C-alpha cells in the first residue's frame, strides 16, 4: 500500500520510451544490462519516494483521518514509522546499486543524476522545508519523471543527448505531472487544513482542473512536434491511440469531487501514461 503501485507507470514509462528512442537512432539492440538497471533504479526511486512521502506526511500530521485518498500505512498505524523509514532506505539502496552499475557503463554523471533524484524524492515532503508543501511537487515530477528519466535512459544507451528524446520527455512529463495534479486536487481541502500548500491549494480547484486538462491534452499535441523536431518516423504517432483512454479521467476530474471517483481518475491517468508510452515505444521499435 505504501509503495503505491498505481504510480509505478510514471517510473516504467520513461525508461521504455528513452530506451526505444536510443534503439531507433542507434539501429542495434540496446544494452540490456543498462536497460534493466535503469528500469530497476527508476522503479525503486519511485517506491522510495512514495515511502518517504508516507512517512513524512504522517510525521507532519498531513495524512488525517478525513483524507479522501487511499489509506496511508504510517498515519493509520498499520506499519510503524521506523519500519516505513527502513523500507524507504532499502528502496533507495536498491536504486543506488542500479546507479553504480549504470555509472560503470555510461559514466559517473548517471550516478550524480540518480543521487539528485533520491535527494529530491526525500525532500518532497521531508526535511525542514519540503517543497511539496510549497506547491513545487509538479515541477519535481516533470523534471525527474519526464526530462531526467527519458533522457537519462537514452543516454545510458548511446551516451549522447538528442532532440527526439527531449521532445518525448516533455510529453511523458506532462502525463506524469497530471497524475500528481489529480492526487493533489482530490486532497485539496484536507491539504489546506493541514497547511500543505500544494499547487492545487494555491491555484484553487478550477485552475487545478484546467491544468490537468492542459497536461493531458498537451502530451498528445507534443508528440508530433517531438517527432518532427527529432526528424523521426511517424510510426510513434500510434501513441495517439491512447487518447480515448483520457476521456474518462478528464470527465471525472472536471465534474467530481468525491474520493472514490478521483481515485479512479488517478488510476486511469496512470493507465493513459502506460498505454501512451507503450504505443510510442512500439512505434519506435517498428520504425527502427
């Protein structure tokens, strides 16, 4: 429960797309070890961040009994804070081990990027001034689960950066950020009462809904621009086949405020990210 498996598409998707983009340009099979290490590192940074968030929110009193989201194991007493904290550091240790391997393959810059990702995950709701409480969580997600993850996965394959993965990272970053926007829109009132000034709290519900729409639609609009800027084949445009999946969460977020409905929209947004990324990956592989 604390690992929040519904958020894991945000960790898996950028590695798939970044690796597929490298395969498209390089014209040979990827470094499978680097792919596996990047995937493991990304997943366990996500899990570690979720665990750290569960722990830190409970310690700050942000996860109250009236919250609309799924049960948080620390605040509910299902798991002791010490155990959650221990699991957090185990998850990050796995990510570090994957990063050490990637550093051996593609250089120490990858290890530095991984370390920055872990620090950002911890400070999201931890530390003396958590930036997630200051409305900057969406910036973190866009940077690390969009730009950094896609381009980093590309870099460990070909050890260079190009326009194609950069453009694709913007599209995936939009969808990953949309997941957090749903989460924070659902928790807007309880976060406000707890003093957790997320972007949704600062913007207000209607503006947060508008931001969600912009991110969801923007991801699909960015895709052809990314392919054009990168001089790529149109095959990855099959990512647009995921667009119908976006209609339901867009409708729910626009019209509902109850927890169960928005929890469903959260899962559906993750499904859109997963389907979009898988289709783009398939398109890149076909075109290679």
